[in-house]
C-alpha cells in the first residue's frame, strides 16, 4: 500500500510501522477532502470574464483519454473540478486533481492524459491577444 502512494521506507521496528500507517492515513484523508473546488461555476465565470477572458465552459473528458501534442489559438485558465489529468508542456508533466488550477498560453504546445475516472474542469478562454 505504501508503494502505491509513492512512500518509500524501510521498516525495522513496530513503531516505524505505526508512524507509516499514520502518514498514509493522513495522505488518504487529504486526498478525500480535495474533491470539490472552493468556488462555484458562476464565481469562476464572473472572475474569468472580469480578467478579460471571453468564453467560459465546463469540459468533461472520458476515462483514460489521451490527447497528443497540440495547440490552441486561445489562452486558457482552468480549474479542475473532478478526476485527474496529467498536463505536459515543455517536457514537464504536471499531475492535476480536483481543486488544482492551471494555465496554458495561446499556441503553447501541450499534451493531456486523463485518469481512470476521466476529468471535469472549468475553462476560461481568451481568444484575443
């Protein structure tokens, strides 16, 4: 179980096992609490339009969907609402979950990979430079 969570440890004493169990429980509890964004869609939309974005939509992606490297003719600001995704830009991959925000500049080359539950995010687009 520790390996699946990315925890590395050598357990030599029973007390270390208890400490590891407590740490794993804390990580799992944190992941369960980060399920919904702190704002609603209407708030996200209003803030985005006030920042100069001209379109705000909700996007839903199927489980395990992969989008090969591509570009958009608009800038993006987004907030993950559910599920998870991996966003790769400039050979750097970012793992995003519910509550995480990300931005993609206009015409930036990037790829996307969605998790086993798919993903939902709110996206604001700015079509004008």
